[in-house]
């Protein structure tokens, strides 16, 4: 007769192997919570710092020995860099700002499996997107005075919601061709994005995911408040055209 202790360890399908031999160990709740805390901090700090890299400022400092904050509108974004006469650096600034946004969402995608018990993967990526845009707009390195978030916003959504991002950039391109107002094209393109995300993103769309799309669009629009004022007054500058008024510095 088999000992009762041995009988309890017999695998239901294989009598000569213990029942729990192949069962994976589940991390203790305390260990799991510690991992989540560390990963969450890595997500917040990493995405923000990626977004906060002041690419326009750095490129102008390195190649032109100039502080872009003292030129034109004072903004560190691609448009002001281009208007300073450095068209190549302006294009490089747009590309770099876009890539750092994409990298931040990529970081969120990589870390999402470790936070599966806290939020859906798409929400984690959306959180990284928001943090990257905030980092660009409010970089710690420049006294929290950064760009307007258009290129970085495009970069984050090109990864998080590619179809919606491409639709928004198409709106931007058409308006820019028709009006030659970069600011107006950026504002309308950003305003259209949440609607594009709602209709074009496939699969689950968590509330937080949609909320982030709306929040980023609003942030971009708000950062263009001085441009909106100049558009209403008829004094906004067109790309490739002369200044209608002396440019005033913007944060």
C-alpha cells in the first residue's frame, strides 16, 4: 500500500512524477508590488527625460554657436530653428523631436508587460506618450520652458496610433500648402487627432488612452495661444514669407 504522503504528490497523468514538479512559482505579492513600483518609476522618469531632450537648442548650440531662445520667437522648436536661417537644422530638429517621442512610447511598450496588473498595455503606452510631450514642453534643463509639442506629439502617436497620426499630418500638410501658416496647420492637425484616434484605432480603446489623445491635443493648442492671438489679429507670419510685425518672444 502506498504511503499517503507519496500519493498526494502523484501527478494525475503520470504516476511516477510529482504533481507540483513542473508548476511555475508565482512571485509573492510583495515582490510583485516592488517590481511594479520600480517599473512605474522607470516609465515616468525615462519617458519624461526622453521628451525633455532640447534638440533644437542643442543643434543650434553645436552647429551655430547660438542660443535659439534669443532668436526669432525664442521657441526651441523646428519652426523657429528653420526661420533662423538654418533650414537643415530645422528639419533635423523636427526629425529628432519626432524620434524622441517615438522612443518614449517604445519604452512604454517594453515596460507594459510588467504593469499588466495595473493597466492595459495601450494605456501604459499612452502614459509614456503624455510624459514625453510634457517633457518636451517643460524640459527641466531649460527652466521648464520648451517647445510646443507638435513634432514630439506626432512622434508619440506615430507609434501609439499610426493611422490617426498619419491622418493628422495629412491635414497639417494640406492646410500648410493652402495657407502657409505653420501654427494654424499645427492647431487644426492636433485638434483632429482625437477624432481620428477614435475612428481609426483598432481593438480596445481604454478611456485613459482616449483621454491622453485629447489632453495632448489640448496642450499643443494651448501652447499656441500667442499664435492664435496673432492669427486673429492678422499679424501671424507665414512660412517662406516676410514678417508682418516684429516677432515677439514666446515661451
